[in-house]
C-alpha cells in the first residue's frame, strides 16, 4: 500500500508469479504518523493502526472503516487472519474474531505498580495462543480463552 496520509493506492500481486493482479486508488489512508499493520482475512485486507481508524478492503476494493475495542498500542494478527489482538493500557486488551467481529476482553492482566503499562508487540502462535511484550519490558501469554498467564519481567 502506498500512503501519503491523504489517500492511498493499493496494489495486489500474485506472490507465486510476482504479477500485478490489480491496482486501486482509495479514499482511505492509514495513519501517516504511526505504524499500521495489515493482514488478509480470507480475501479481505484488514488494516489496523495506533489511532484506531481501521479498514477492511474487499477484493473489489470497497472500503469500510471500523474501530477496535481499544487503541492499537500493541497489535497482532494470527497467521490465518482469523484473530486480531489490540491493546492500549495493560488492562484494556482485546482479541477479535475476524469472522464474527466479536471482541473478547483479555482477562487476568495485572499492571505493574507505578507508571502506566501498555501493550506493545504481539504475535499469535499456530495454536491460537497470543504472546507479547509490554512497555514495561514484561512478556505475557494469552490462551485461547483470552486468559493471561502471569506477566513476567525480562531480565
């Protein structure tokens, strides 16, 4: 995706041949000042960003915008695009089922005492567990039931 903060162009390629499948100019533009993350959920391209001005772009380049249950300080997609996790403050993390649009709050997150703690990097493993790190340099694991195991500091 080419993006100047005012509009964007999206290019779709066949990864096996490298040939251009389609190009479209869109009115939607991801946040030009913050990171944006994208993944395919089926044939739809999902774009999520820090500012929570997210988009679903269909195969025929129709754009619909949506918001997650929290801002995207931390963002993670499952490899199949079926799950999307976002979080801001450590007690405001959610996992979305991309087929149903249902958000499930991550349970059991206990913030560090003192300065506010935020979600940072997140990634799903092949079994659907979510792993990540917080802004306080602690690591966490969230199981398929959206329950967080105790957060551990990285030494």
